[in-house]
C-alpha cells in the first residue's frame, strides 16, 4: 500500500464505483474498512493541508488498480491546475534554510509538499 494524493471522499467513491469496486466506494464514504489497507490522502491541488482516507482490501489487484487510477486522475488534476508564475531572484544561502522554512531578506517561504509521494 502507498500514500497517494487525491481529493474529496465523494470523488474517490465515484471513481471506485466506475471501477466496479462498490464495496471500496462504501468504505470511502463511511469509513468502514476490512482487510489490509490502502491509504489515500484527500488534498486539493495548491494546498498543503490533507487528511487520510483508508480503503481496506485484501485483494492485491484491487490495491494496484486503485493506486494506478488515483495516480492517473491526480496527474490530470495537477496538469489542469492553474500555473503559478515562478521567479528566481538569487541563489539561496544554505544557512538561510531553517527547518521547513526558507528565510529570504526576512521573508519566510514555506517549502511546498510533493504532489505525489
């Protein structure tokens, strides 16, 4: 099982019904789970907040199919997200990096999380 970035539980449930896995769709909406787990992270593009959603299935093919489908849909979601302009003004002094923030001229810039882990 792996950590996948996805979106709202209702959308995950729709996807699972389309994949003819209605028992997993039920799990996605109600949180009822059975067997070994597959973790999806509900996280809209452009945010760094996410909450876990466990889908449990003992069937390795179901797990692979769900992971592949979510990765595909996530890639589409990222591709369709608004593009933000990026400007690199200067090289960053490694000593300016503290923890999870970067200090540029007194302005803290948080590092963005990876879209897919």
